[in-house]
């Protein structure tokens, strides 16, 4: 692929991502019409008849889902653009939550389902998506504070624990613009000094 081709591919991928995110945010305010196509790929991961008949509340039903599958990224200091640790946070973004989970854009989880389970799988079940949809359809009620589970606690710094060895470059490494990086893997070597003991 030429540099121009790589630049075009990067631009197209970025544009598609922006369109998807823009659609998801815009769709948060729109009713979902699943009658437009019979293709499973074109329909949301939920259907209106899947909504839960009972009253769904943030404290009893939604907080456990958000705390497990969303809060690892949606808390202060992490990559997500807003927090989802409180009722106010969730209600503010309720329509957006319904849209992006219904289309399975969020939470992001790239591995395909297979014959085995991944540890710490953040993917939502169809039942969890139906609960989120029902909560929004019911006006996003808060519920009894006695039902609210404890907020998750997150480690500062290394999320998976401090690594055994941290390699630091002795001099800065200058990276060329993305369009000039050859297709493939770019790498460089760092000298490691074994820790004493």
C-alpha cells in the first residue's frame, strides 16, 4: 500500500468511527424502529418486547451493570469522557447509554464469542441490555438508596498491578507522523538491567 493509500485508509477509518459515534449520540434521542429490516445485523441487540415488565431502578438494577461493565473506563481519571458512578451521572446520559448498549457499541469488547469465556468479560447479556432499555423507557427512576451497591474502587496507576520491570529509554525516541510509518510493526530495543538480588 502506498503512503497515499495508507493515509486514505486512516482517514476513512476515522470518518467511519465519527459517523458511528455521531449516530449513537443522535440515536439516543430517537425512538428505535426495528421494523425497517429483518436482518439481525441491522437491528439493535434488543427488541421492544424484550423490555422488563417490572419497575427497573438505578439503585437495584442499573448500578450493578454500570459498576461492572462501564465504570472501569467511566470513572474520573480514565479514558471515557464522563463518569458513570452516580445516579446523576447515569440519568444525564441515560438516552446515550440505551442507544450505544442497544447497538452493542458499548461496552467495547472486540473478541468474538467462542467455546470458552474470557476473564473480566465486560460484554452485556441480552437480559442486561433489556434492563437498561426498560430503565430508560420508564423515565430512569432512582430507586431505594438501601439497594445501591458500594461504588467500585479502582487502583491508581497500574490497573493490573505494578509490572515486574519498567524499562525507560535513556534518550527520547522521535516517531514520524502516522502517514510516514511503514505498514507493519515498528519496534525498538531498550537495554534492560536486571534488578539486584
